[in-house]
C-alpha cells in the first residue's frame, strides 16, 4: 500500500510540473514605495503599516498635531536633506513602546547608510530662553522658538530611534539628530536614542 501511494504521489507531481498552469516559485515582490511627506502637514496620524519619506523641510505648523503610531518607520530623503520641524505651537506625539519603537532612519539601502544621510528632528516650543528678540532655530528652517510659557507642551518623544541624521547647511549652522528650542516642562522626552549622527546627537536652546 505504501508503494502504491508513493507511486501515485510521484505521478501527480510529474503531471503538475509539466502542466502549463504550474507556477514556479518567484522572488518576493518589491516593497511598496514609501508615502512622501513634504511641506506643511495637517493634523494626522502616521500608521505603523506604512513607511513614510521626509522630503525637504517637513513642517508641523502652529495648531497642528502630528501623531505617530508605535512601530512606525519614517525615512529621511538624502538628496533633499529631509527633516521634520515642529514649529512653535505645533505638537508631535511620537509615543513608541519598548517592543515597538518609532524609528527615523536613512532612505539609503541597508549597508549603504551613513552619518548625515538626512537632516533630523527639530522641536520648537514657547518656553523661556536667553537669546534676544524672537530667534530662529539653527539649521535653515523657518521656525522661531522661545516665549514665556515655562510649561510649554510640544508633545511626546518616547521610545524613539533617530539614525544617520545630522547635516550642515552652512558653516556653524547645522541640523542635529534632535534639536530642542524653547521646549517647556510639559513636553515629554524619554528613551530617545540618536545613532550615527553627522553633527551633534542632541542640542538644546533654552527651555525648561
């Protein structure tokens, strides 16, 4: 009986292999193109099921909240020095978890990534700082920072990885891995890792 079953199985396999409808194993399909983020964002949530690409200076304007789900991957475009800038009055809620961190990384292929592949994250608040007037954050974006609200709440960065950022636009004027300008005590910055930065990993300008 075992021999009969084995013979039948071999015969069926041979028929399937010679059938015009038989399908050979194919390579895995290419990953879908990332969703591009550019210009001024509106209040929205970025999903862990989508990969995003920052092109150029991407702004979270005053009155807008950008929420990023745990486990989401956001890549920075190398050519345009993609960067995320939260302007004063905007909020970034990037609240990851130990098992599902939020990852900002280079858009270069794995194995070809290097420090300075993209800009970084800039968070501007309305807390006191010691510069005169209404200063603009370094790095080139349109973003002022500082004010009188020591309890400024510019959002949450928790369990966030920032990889291969840090670019110099002009001498002594750089975007760091994470730049905080006039960010107040109501803002939560916890468990944030910056790796392989082309400039400072972290830089603070005033704040509480």
